[in-house]
C-alpha cells in the first residue's frame, strides 16, 4: 500500500507513525512543542514503547545520549528512580571490586561493570550527596540503626563482651558523653579530630565507599546533635 496521496498538485508522501517517530528521534533535545508538532495522539503509545525499549537495551554513552535527548520531558519522579537505580548499581560494583581486589575501581571499570557511561558515573560520584534522594538514603540508615543497635544489645546480654563494648560506646556517642575514639570535632580544616588524637582527612573520607561515608556522616550528625542537646540541658541547670 502506498503512503502517498494525490493533492491535485502531484503526489505527496503521507507521514506514517514510524516515520514520525524517526523524525522526532533525530532531534538532539526534544521539547514539548516538538512532540505536539510531530506526534499525533494515535502515535504516542508507539513512541512511548519505542523509548522504553531503547531505555532497556542501550548502554553507556548511548543511554546517556537518550536521557539527555528527553531530559526536558522526563518527570522528576522518573529522574529520582533513575538516580536510585544508578546509586545502587554503582555502590554494588564498588563493593564487589573492593572485595575482589582490595582497591577502588576506576571510572572506566565501573562503566564496564554497570553499563553506565563514564560521564554518568563521574557526575554521580561528584554530586550524589547534593541530590535530594541522598537524604532519603540516609534516612534508611537512621531507620535501620535502631534495629542493629537492638541486635547488638541482645548479643551483649548473652555475654558477648565485644557486643557489650560496642553497645556502650554507641550509646555514649548518642548521649553526647565523650569517650576515646569517638568523633569529637569536625574542624573547618577538612579533617575529623578524635579524642585519642587521631584524625581522618576529608580526602581519606571521600575515598571510602559511599555507604560507609553515609554512616560516618550520620555519626557526625548524631554526635553534633547530642552535644547540642547536652549543651542546652547544661545551660538550664
């Protein structure tokens, strides 16, 4: 069947759903106006299926280009879901590499192991703690920390001295009581100072796995919050 019509001025080619999709996919950055101009209502399901299929089959740089092409039309919810998935697979790949080789993987190795582009990985590692979803990740640690502490307390009551020491030291931190080896101060000089005189630089902290960094940061927040609360109590005495 021919995709042409006779307009009285000669034969004119009729745009099919396939040709319309091909035309919009050739646009570097698609806008809402492009969709309204090129895609008919009856074509939109086909376009959505086409993009969805590409999203599950493309890898690396090609997937990065697809995301950039449709960035203006991707909802924030979808972007958050993508961030969560990227965070999960990057973290898992880092842990696996550390376990296998006792060193951190390069961006190229992470790209190979995850199927993400080096650009996506570099951007995620640089900006992950500024993304709104990062706070959600920290909330998971806060939520689960009470369960972990309860398990430690249970083992302590059963005679596990290491668990007992860990429990008492953790409670001391949460209550604001100083003890050797706990975070005492986070100075403006980009290092963590401990009561035992040891320090960890910001550079060393940044080299830790993402989830470990989150736990350290949460420890700092908890200690700072407890210290502030203790100070308020003392000021009223």
